[in-house]
C-alpha cells in the first residue's frame, strides 16, 4: 500500500499546512498550544509503544500456507488437517525467549515457533518452540523460572547464579538444559531449525473418538547450528542477523518450508505408558509412536508492516478448532489462561479485531464495546441471548468431548521423578565432538556462578544423567563429584 503523491493530513483528516515549522509567537517563539498538528504529533509519538511481550519479546514473522499431504480425518475432524491438497493460510512468529525487543538474535536460548492457521473453522494457534520439551512441568513455576532468565532486579544484569540455582533445584529442567546447551541451542538461522508443539494435545474425530498427539515441524532446509564464537561475533556485528536472514530469503523468493509430522498415541495408552505422556519435560519414543507426515508449511510472504503484523500478533495455546482439544498437561493448562490474559493487557480486549489476528471466517457473538472496538460493534443486531430475534446460535455438535476425571483435588506433585534417563539418552546420542562442545558450553555458562554449593548440586544432576557428563563438567569447573553421589 503506497502513500505516494497523497497530501499530508492530521489524524482527523485535516490537510496540514506546515510539517517542518511549529507555530510560534514571532520567529523566536514561544510555541503556541493551538498548533494542534504539533501537539497531535508529539502526543501520538509518546504512545507509539505497546508493552513488549513479557517473554519472547524479540521476534520475526512471515506469512505462508499449510498444505495437507496425508488426510487425518481418521483421527481428527479438524478441517485444516483433512483432504489431501487442502491449503490453509497461516502466519508464523519466531522469537527468542529471555531478551528484550532489541536484543541479539544469536543468543543461546530456545526459539519460539508460533503458528496461526486461519482455518475455515476459526483460528488455530500452535504456540511451540524449536525444542520438543520444556524446563518445567507445572505452570505454577513459570514466573519464577522466567525471573531467573531475565535481569536481576538490583544489578539489572543477567544473573547466572539465579539461573543455575533455579535449575539445580528443579531437576526436571535437566533434559531441556542439555538440549539448550547442546549444538541446537543456537540455530544457524530461523530457517534451519525444527519446530515442536511440545505439549500433548487431544485430537477428536467426527465419531467422537480421541487420540493423543504431538506435533513436529521438520525443516526442509536441514538443521544447521551456529557455534558460540560465530554467535558472539554476530551479536555485536548484526544483532538482527536471524530477522534479516528470514526477511531476505523470502524477499528473494527462496521460500523456507517445513514438513509437519505428528506422533499419535492411542487414547488408552496414556494410562499405561511407562511415564506420564502429558509431562512436557519428556519426549515420546519414536519407536513407540513413529512420526507420521501430514503436511507442509511454506513461508512465502514478508509482513508489510512489522508493528501491525508481528508486534500486534497474538497467539494463544487456547485458540483451538473443533477436533483439537487440550490434554491434562499442567503447563498447557496454565498457558491456556496466561496468553489471552497477556493479550488483553498488552494489545487490548479487542485484539482479535486487528487484521493479523482476525479470523478469516465471520465472527458472530454477543460481545460488545471495550477499548478500541474498531469494527461496527455488532451494529444494531441483537446483543443478548437467549433472544427472539434469530441471533447467532450455538452448535451442539461443536461441544468439547466429554472426558472422565478421577482423583482427589489437591496440590500434588507428579508421581515420578526420573529426570535423568532422557537427559542421559540425549547426551549418549551425541558424537564425541558434540559432547565436547556441550561440556564446554555448560562449563562456560556455570563458571560465573559464585556459590560452589549451587555448582555442586547441578553437577550431581549431570552425573546422574550420565557419569561421564557429570565428571567432564566437574573437571571443567575444577570440582569433584561428591562421594555420596557415586
Ligand atoms: C509467549 C506465558 C510456557 C512458548 C508467552 C507470553 C506469555 C507466556 C505471557 C507472552 C504472550 C504475549 O504477550 O503475546 C507462558 C506460561 C507458560 C509458558 C505461563 C507456562 C505455564 C511456554 C512453553 C512454550 C512457550 C512450554 C513452548 C512450548 C511461547 C512462545 C511465545 C510465548 C512461542 C511467543 C508467542 C508469540 O510469538 O507471540 N508465554 N509461557 N511458552 N510463549 Fe510462553
């Protein structure tokens, strides 16, 4: 959209006579408050920022489409996964987690992988990361965890003491910490990484039968990572390296693509599987539940305006379509609340009216008014229910499926605490070079930790995952594995 050869106006459409000189009493002033154009310009400028996201503040986005290559109607009635060749338009936002809006792209951090599908049954948001697992498994720990990743309230510096104190006291983080400190902790570009829904979700078919599912986006560009040295150099030279790479690739027609796969677990298996399949610190064995390719995502259009499309985009794990439902994952449950709450605060209660968030289907409900209601607010149509005026009606076939719940309501921990097997498996999967780089990165990250008890506590976790892993980190830090652990 061009504004070429248009005349300049105020926000109220009045032609502006002078945009270079404010109105003053004589050449030397003072400035007159009646210069409404000047006042509007200064006041609007003061309000240009909305709060940055409390996490995942720095991001880059792109438009594209998702195409079904393998019909999934046997498992889900979600229309976007049904009918080979079916295309659904989508928008993606990639992000780093801990840094602020202007922070460097090449830091060691998980990358956000948020996909908004504009389906014929409303929007479906898949708000995942480039890692299949997470640091914690109960939403109640999230604000504390993020505090340790953000700046220290006194020094306003990153605080390695807090990071390792929290991780060492939260051994469920070990799997993700190993993943993050390994080669995949810094992707070469946003195009060269996989994406994961991470949580377990429920799929329901047209007959009301349910299965459990995990999503995996596999990059067609191949997984490529960046070394600590290159990343550190780029952080200084070009902090927007990943943003630029994505923008330029799409701009020159080199469209990045991902194959979407799922793992499907029969509904009943969840209760007999060898660990809790809703625990987001664990992966499901691919031998038990192999990857099934279901479609392809292609990014083929850059945003026209960063603020309107990327900054104002709002993704929520609670935004699902018929055929996709929540699992009991305690993290997912917390996220279903947290995101829409953040959106109402960060963008406003009518954030879904913004073009980037607005579904591509008609929206009909009885919600009215609120800050920045920018459509016709329902016009003169009926604004309550039940009513005798033919207003929008619920469709019982879209009710969520009923499910059984059992147990005593209480604040209760997970019933198993094997934080070591999968973290150790990941270590053992690595080549000798990968292990060396992992250990070097961990040692580098732990060196600034001031308290020895924190380092020792963390080293024990590495040791329990794999004795070699623990011994090597301990050696790098000039410490010894405590006798009682051996
Ligand atoms: C962003 C909360 C766990 C991925 C956010 C935002 C909040 C939040 C409040 C900012 C939303 C906004 O302002 O638009 C939480 C809570 C969690 C949690 C409470 C745990 C209970 C996770 C997990 C993942 C994840 C497990 C990935 C598997 C993301 C991504 C974004 C994000 C990708 C950026 C969304 C975007 O691109 O706009 N999170 N989060 N988060 N979170 Fe989480």
